[in-house]
């Protein structure tokens, strides 16, 4: 499948899955501080990794990902009604730690900068 088409499919799935979780999945334990950051669909469109950013403690993040994984069939059912694909992919939810990594790197760079100022 062409790269541009895969990018469009991933972008569309990201939007549809996000809307589905936000408006159609009524789970009390599902936090409002949840963002779908990316979707990576396999070439055959059978599987999709859904990367999720959650602003909570580590334990609560883990529970949120487990809850999403348990709800994956329900999410797929609702999302598949909004998208025309021959086969809607199976969803695998993964925690996206990219923003945390950026924050850690930024802190390290600031610390290095401060220590350089102190030595000069």
C-alpha cells in the first residue's frame, strides 16, 4: 500500500477512534485526560497499534491501557460504523511516553546548561 494512503488511513483511524472513545464509550473508569497520539496500521490493515497519552500516575496509566484493551472490540464496533474499510483492524492500545521523554530530555539539557554557567 502506498505511503500516502497509509498516512491517510492512520490519520482517519486516529480521529475516529478518538471520537468513539470520547463520545460513545461510557466507562466511568476511563479518564478525560486521554489523548490518541498516533495510529500505526499494518500494511494489510488487519491490525492497528493505537498510541495513547494519559496524564495520570503510572499505575493509573497502566489501568487505563488495560481498560482500553478490554474495550477494544466495543471501540472497534462503534468506530467501524464511521469508516468504510473492507476489514476494520484489530486494535492494540499502547502507552505513548513520547511527551514524558521530551520533558526528561528538556530537564537534562537545562541542568547541563545551568552547570556550564556555574563553572564559567
